[in-house]
C-alpha cells in the first residue's frame, strides 16, 4: 500500500487491479485508516484520471450487494439529487414518471442535516414501510411501476466506510472522490439509466456553477464508461425549492403538485427531470412529447392516483394523501414579518436549512429523532414584493421557545432591497 501512496503522491496512475485490491483491503480491515487517509490526501493533491475514477467507482459499487433488477420489466430509470433545501422532488417525480409506465425502482436513504431524506418524508404517512424484501421490491415495480426502499447496509459498504474517513480527514471536496461516492451507490442500485439533479448555489454542496458543472460532467463520464445512460441537470439552489422546508410540510406541497397545483419552480424541475426519465425509459420519443404526457398526467389525476396506490401498497395510510390535513401538524405556528418595504433580493438558503434543523426538522446524528411536523413555509421568494409587517415565512414547531429564537434567525436570512432583482434561471445546464 505504501508504494501505491507514493506513486499517487507523485502524480502516477493506479491500475484497475491495484484499485480493486485497495478497496477490498480497506473494506475488510486489512488496510488501516492511516494508510487510506494518506491515499485520499494524495488524490486530493494530484487528482485521478477518468479511467481511475471509473475503476474506483466500480470497485466501491461491487464491494457489497449489487441489485439485480433484471426481473423488472422495461428500462429501469433512477434519479439522484445532490441535495438542497426544500428538495422534495422525488415525492412528485417518482409517481409522476410511474404514471406513464416508467419503471421507478428507487433506493433512498435517511437525511443528515437540515431535513430528513426521502425515506423520512415518506414516513410522515402512518404505517409506511421501506423495509421491502427484494421480492416485494420487484413485485411492486412490476405491478405499480414504482417502489421506494431503504438502502441496505450491504449496498456499496466501501463507500460508507471511505466517506466516514474522508469526513474527518479533510478529503471530502475532491471532485473524483465526490463523483465516485455518488455513482457507486447508483450503479449498485441496478438501474439501466440515471438522471442526476446537480444543485448549485448557497443551499447546495456545490456553491459555484463551475464546480457543479465539473461534478456533473465527471458523473456523466463515469456512467458512460460503466455502460449506463446518464444525464445531469444542473439546477438552482440559491433559494429553497418550492415553499415548504420540513418533512410533512414538503409532503403536503408534493401532494399539491401531484394534484396539478404546487409551486412553479418545483413543477418545472419535475417536468424537466421527468421528461428525461420518460425518454430514457422508451415511453416517449423526445423530451417535448414526454413533457406533454407528464403535464397531461398531472392535469387528469393519473399522477396523484399513482401516488395513492404507491402509498397504499407500501402500508401507508392513504387517507392522509387524500386529506393532507391528517398528516403530522405542529402545535405552534409563527409568522416572520418583513422589517421594511421592498423586494426579496436574496435568501440565505443554507441558513433557512439551519433554522429547520433548529426547529427539529432534521437530524444532527444518525440517532437523532426528527420532528416530522416541524419546518418552514415561505410566503415570499426572490423577486417578490413585500411591505413592512407582511409575512416572509411561517414557522411550524413543537417548542414555542425554540420557535421564537428561530424566528429571529430566519428574519436575518432574508435580504430586502429597494429594486426588484433579476430572476435567476432554475435550470442552468443539461449535460449528457
């Protein structure tokens, strides 16, 4: 291992067999943390070639279970987001695509940070199950075109171990390591095609557009070299997506969108991603045709009907979908008023996520309990006019004292300006 570290430190390349030996040895415990952390730092200094990145991704993907979805009929299409504030896209996108016959076999996780992950949000429905057996998972997709299950501990275990090491050794922010971490889980999940939603802006991991562009290109290239059909959409995260931030609140907003309403930006992102998924699955000839089909499904109720079947099939209380007021609701609410007249010139999106976490809507550690009812509903977004005293947002909380402290913090996250700012495009680029 020491010779490999020295070679990489000097800018040399690692072979396929060397990378696989290294990942296997680290996963099994034969290679110690101190040697792997030295290798990760060497990679941060000298980088990896496209071939090395692909081999690292495949080695991590194959370090545990690789799902066999061959018994699912059709072209399986997965979607992954790099994460953001108010990102409830999967809740709308998966049943919408499934309503057109796209097989959506999705493995999702729980969230660390400002809100829960897709699994946490879906557990706002009483009784909802994500511990599906492989047989149940396949059966649900074949019957309903959709299933969402929790990631197993044996899915890309090398990535879990390696990410934990990178997190404490200052080696997280290297492009090849980020791309291989994301793509190893996607490849292990067994999909035929993948649509990536790469966020950029204040509320995203990639703050700068050029970094998001580089990450998207790296992941598309990995997918191509691994024989997968991959497209990346770079989307804006300089303000929360939609208006709701927080688990049950986001579910309610997703239901509104599936019923043909919902915020304009959420609907648009879903239609862009869904059009790509529909074409990749062979259910439409091009994105224009696919978009028309998706819009029709939202308009005539098929998307919402598919969502209800999905919730019922996985044990959830479907009456909570039909009557969202039955979903978890916080006992306390508080408006956060504007301090002056003007326009919302900027929203510190990452800070909005921090306020949601402060209210109990996220988890700091894996053991933390989430308050599914907690969160924020924005009443103004960038470019909107507001008068002094009018609400910028409404807080939802179970702790009144915590809510009052959060209100002051959230107020500072809104910048009010005298002139209306130009609206940033939601979709920055599409790669691949």
